[in-house]
């Protein structure tokens, strides 16, 4: 079974983090986001992976090469992002039988993908409390009879999560769809045609996360860090304390006086301490530095980033090569206890989280004693001045 993985998206809702890394390559535990999808596809029995790439395509190619976990890998290029059907259509030359299509930025439980691979045609269906923002299925006795996009009055609570097992003839249908009202060639229109002509099984997805916005990257790390098996291969000082599920990769250093509460991952080349407090779920990327008197909680620190002295950073995402000046403090909670808002594509939106700190784009630098308010986004390369209180995006 060939698995087509859609990874050409730019990830505009994830900016500024995606200014240096394409969304599928953002770090989720010990591998890029899209590698979790690829791993699940391999575990489900994929005999070829076809990545559809576009934005920053080389980052994806360099990671997966020509073979991944013993499975041959091919690439198809989508130059313009004209929609998910358009993206999958780019992979047509690699398809010769029934095939699976998966979003490269969604996490699924592995059992669901195994069931999806077994049944053709089939589609992943996930149950949500409020289906209105999604494509919602009508389901009769386990068979999908219809899909309706963003309905006011949803026919069920089971929604589309971008996992499809299509029959061979659907490869041609990928290029036969019309543009939708929002101007894209949508794979759900192909699915609608498959539903109209075949019996399509609804495969229950027990756990799913679409990773589109920065706080969802935190949630993805919370999920996948919790699944890592504890192993300590780096250098840990005898006066450091590691509690719970913790991975210290080879080449990482944890100095005296550090307390780490899992789940936490300290990647190779990273250096933590002395005297730092790292609370789960925290990801400390390759060659990052977390120094004296720093407390990190539920935070993603991407590679080459420094938080060297006397800082608190909670529920935040720090992009690559960020530097926080001594004493930089992050607020992650509102006094009124309401969900923290942040900026996505220039609009203020609720994260739905009572606790959310900041998003720092690649190469952002704060000066000493900077205070960053909850929900603030620092753009790539942004700077602050000493003692500044940053209440709005920079
Ligand atoms: P989206 O999340 O809708 O798009 P995106 O990844 O570009 O993110 P944003 O909306 O923040 O800009 O895409 C769903 C999946 O399909 C995702 O895995 C990317 C992929 N995709 C393509 O490969 N090509 C496309 O033209 C589109 C629209 C999406």
C-alpha cells in the first residue's frame, strides 16, 4: 500500500515559527511532526511513502532521504498550494493501486491508521463535542453516507481528520475536482465522489490532533513526550535529579543542582544547568542552553536557543536561535482566569488554554529583565530593550 503524505503546506497559522522551518518539520518530541505520521504509516504496513513537498521542500527531503525505516520514499512537488486534492494529485505518477492519503501535520493513534490501511475504501472519523468547524460525516451502520463542510446543524459528532484510503480509480478523480468556494481543489470533493460510488467504512480514530497553531505544537509535544521511554545516555551530574519519564540524549549535559520532572526530552548537544528546574512537558532542542536559575515548564525550546540566566518560561514555544536575556520572565496566566489569546494570521484568537505563554520567532532576542505578557508573539529577529514590559506583539 502506498501512503501519500501531504507536506507541502506553508503553515501560515504557525508563523513566525515556520519562517525558518516548514510546519511538517517542526519538532515534536524526538522527531519532526511529519515523521510521526510517516512512522504510523510504516507501522500500518505502507510499502512506499510519497511525500508531497513544496514550501522548504529540501528540509523534508534531507530528513527522509530515499528510504525511511526500510520503506522506499518518493517525493512529488506541489509548486503552488492550490489545495489538498491538488497536492495529492502531484503524487499520481507514483500510484498504481488503492492508496492512502494522510495530512502531514496531524497526529493519529496508530491503531486507527492500521485499521484504515486494512479497509478500502475507508476514512478516519474522530468524535468531537462541537463538530461545526469541521467536515462532518453522516454515518449509517459504520458506513459513511455523506460529508458536509462546517455545518450549522451537524448530522453527527464524527468528523474528518484527513486520513483516507481511496480505491485506485480515485487517483484520476484527484484532477477532476472543481475549485471550491474558497478557491481550492479539495480532497473532500474526491471523498464525496468515493462515498457516492462505494461503500466507505468509517474507521474510528481514538486520538487525533491537528497541528496548525502554536499551542497545538505544545499539545503535540505533550502527547508524544509522554510516550517516550525513559533513557539517559547523556552526561548527568551526580547532584542532578531526574524524576519520571525523561530522555537525555547522547551528547547532552545536565549539570549540578538541576531538577528535571518528566516528561522531558533533552536533545543531543543541549546543556542544562547548573541549578535549573525543568518541568514537564518540556522539549529542549539540539544544542540549546538552559542556564543557572532558569525554570522551564511545558515549553518547547527549539535548537540552538539560549535561556541562560534567571528566567521563568512556561507554556511557550521558543523558535530556533532565540536568546532570552538574563531575567526575562514570561507570564502564562490571566488574572481573570480566562483563556489566553494570541495572534494567528494577524488576528487575536483564543488558545482555549488557561495557561499559555509566548511564541518567539527564530532569532528573536530579549534584553535583560524583559517581561513578556501571556499570548505575546515575537516575530523573527525581534528585539526588546532592557527592563521592557512587552504587552503586545513585537
Ligand atoms: P492546511 O493545514 O490547511 O494548510 P497549511 O499546512 O499550509 O497550514 P496553514 O493553513 O496554516 O497555512 O493543510 C492540511 C494539510 O495539507 C497539511 O498537511 C498541508 C497539506 N497541504 C498541501 O500539501 N498542499 C496544499 O495546497 C494545502 C492547502 C495543504
